[in-house]
C-alpha cells in the first residue's frame, strides 16, 4: 500500500503541539509496517541547516493561487527505509519566525500559505514517481486536499486520483477565512455551499475535508463520539453526524524511541520501574533548574502546555491558589495567552518556594519535567487525545486528568479499577474538583506501597504505535476496498 501523508508540522522538523509528534511517529510506524510512505510538509526557517541530509529534488512547483502564480521547490529526505519526506520550499510563505503566528497574532496570509500548501500536496500526489493509493491529511491546514482531489477526480480528468483520509486532531481549529479566500483555490463556485467548503458565508478548510474525504478519523474513540454533540462539535457536529459512518476514533500512540527513561539525551539520569533512584535525581535537578528548594520528599506536580482556554489553565490557577498552602511544589512550562502567562508568573512570585513558571517553548525541559515530577496535571476542558498524560505514565509521573476525550480513554482511576489504576480522574470542570483530585494525590504520595502500585501500572502501560498502526492500516484497507 502506498500512502502520502501531509501535515503542517512534523517532529523533529517543526512542532507547536501534539500534531507534530503524532504525524512523525505515524509516518515511521507505517513505513516499519511495510507501507510505502511519503510525507509532505512545509520547509520552515532553519530546517535545512539543522538537517543536512535534506536535498533538492527534481520536482518544481508552479501553481495558480487565485489571480497569481506561485513557485516553489521540493526538497526531500529519505528519513527511514520506505519513508521519504517532501519539504515544500516557498521562502515568502514559510521562512518565518513562527509556524502560524507571531506574538499571539495569526499571520494575515495564512489562507494563502495553506491553500498553496494543500495544492502542493495534490501536485505531489499526481507527479511523484510513485502514485499513492491514499492521501492522509491532518487538520485544517490541509483540509482542502480532499476537495481538490474530488474536483480532480470528478471534473478535471484525473479519474485514478487517490482516495483521501482526513484526521481531525483538534476540532477547535478549523481554518475559517473570509469568502474571498475561496478564490485562492481556483475551484468552481459550486463547491462553495453548505455541504462543501462554505460555513456561514465563510470558507472553512476543515469542513471541506469533512464533507469530501473518503475516510475521517480522529484521535480517540471518546472524542469521536464527543464531536457529534453540540457541546464539542464546534458548529460542525451536524456535518459530522452526516458523515458518522465514515468516522473512526483511533487513540494516538507514543513514540517510545523518543519518550524514554533510559538513554534519553535530554535527561541526566536513567531510571526504570525497578530502580527509581534516577527519577529522584531528576527531581532534584529539576527543582534546582526551576529555582525551587531541593526536597526529594516534597510531592512535585507539573504541567506543560499551550496556555489556551482548552487546557484548563484557569481552573489550574484556582486550584493551585487553594492547594499551595499544602506541602507540595508545582512547575509549569508553557506559552500562549499573555494573560495566562502573566498569571502563572504572578503565582510563582507569590509562592517562590512552592511554584515556578517557565514561559516559552523548551523541548528538552519538557522531558525533564515529565521525568522529575511525581504527578502531572492535565485539567483540560476538552482533549481530543492528549499526549502528555501518556508520556507522564511512562515517566512515572502519575497523571491527574479531567475525564474528557483521550484523557478518559487512556487513564484508569482507582474507582474504575483498583488493580489497573494508573492515574486520578476528576469530572466537573472546576477548581474545586481539581483541588480535590490534588488532595487525593497528596494522600497517595503519603502511602508508598499504593504509590508504587500506581507507578507500576503507569510505567508499564503500553501505548506503542504497533496497535495504532494496525488500526490505521485496517481502515485504509477498508477505504481502498470500498467502491
Ligand atoms: P496539544 O497538541 O493540544 O498541544 P498534546 O498533549 O497532544 O496537546 O501535545 C502537546 C505536545 O506539545 C507535547 O509533546 C508537549 O510536551 C508539547 N509542548 C506543549 N507546550 C510545550 C512547551 N511550552 N515546551 C515544550 N513542549 C511543549
């Protein structure tokens, strides 16, 4: 089977969130499973310098974008056997300080940038020396691809065009632009209707994908159910319900070659379930780095996240104000809303011995926080899958999560199954409910045999890509077999 994946971010070449981790790991896992895999992604600033194996290809791009033509080049990298990454180089669009925004404001030409990228994906699918059977696109940035393919297949003479699969990593981001942006697609006007790319008079890139893809997946079974409801559907629940028979929830996997507690280049100490001395050392070193008193017997809680409404930072702040009087410490790594950034910095100033906040994006520190913490807080309002709770399990930082989306699918609370319990769940979206969950964690911390039991379940939980890959291959097969 031959598959072309497309994503606006891929770890280790670019990343703002979980999307990058998932697409990078999926591409590698599919190639390992014997598929021929291509992966299209923009060539952002600094990538060529950092990965010298990336080289120019013979493929050239010269595509219409509304009333003008835009040129680009294709660079490529043989990443793994059976896996080639195609980097689209278009310096005006992609050589910038950020991927989608700078200083909190989206780039005003994001429609141009990602309509162009979507067209490049279709162009690649058509002119690569190997023709994919299926194009698998991820999130709104490439949501127009299924519509472009549908058009190519039905009206533009490419009858053998590949089938399409869209994965929704987060329905909160849909790529909605003014109606005028639709002209950038150079598609006939009659696709701009409520069963296609139109959404309340504007262009909605994700909706174009939902209405036109042969297969739709999302990143956890529970989120697949949630997005069919008005509360979680972001205005697209109706459209999703209409496509329900083609919608599947597949829980993301974890790349354990990257997220590991032994031989991890970002950690100073290795550790394992049977020998947690290295974890204690990571805790002391993290406390030092974050400017907190070093105390191995004080429970340390952590959070790494984009500081946006989704992640529950508001209830986290409220719960911490209530709980920091207790014998505990808290560290945060995050960036996003300036208001939330300031609130966490203020909290750290108010409780200098108890709380520390690092504002920014820091990949090595994210590994050290997972390794050094006893508990990991993830109080999301909604969470399509969530990766950090799965990373925390492996690093022995017991996750405290709100029971939503993938958090509910991946964490087992003691009230659900004492034998298998690996984390603490709470339900109500409130500081009070989260504070109560933190109190349970403090009790757990004071009972070493029970904490060991949780750690054993957590660290041995297996979310490896083998299962996830098999599920994707299965739905690809079924999609290709369907008429
Ligand atoms: P989302 O994709 O919604 O941001 P996930 O939990 O699925 O949430 O994935 C987030 C990923 O981004 C994790 O790998 C996490 O460690 C990483 N991450 C988020 N914020 C930061 C940050 N400030 N510094 C380093 N890594 C971060």
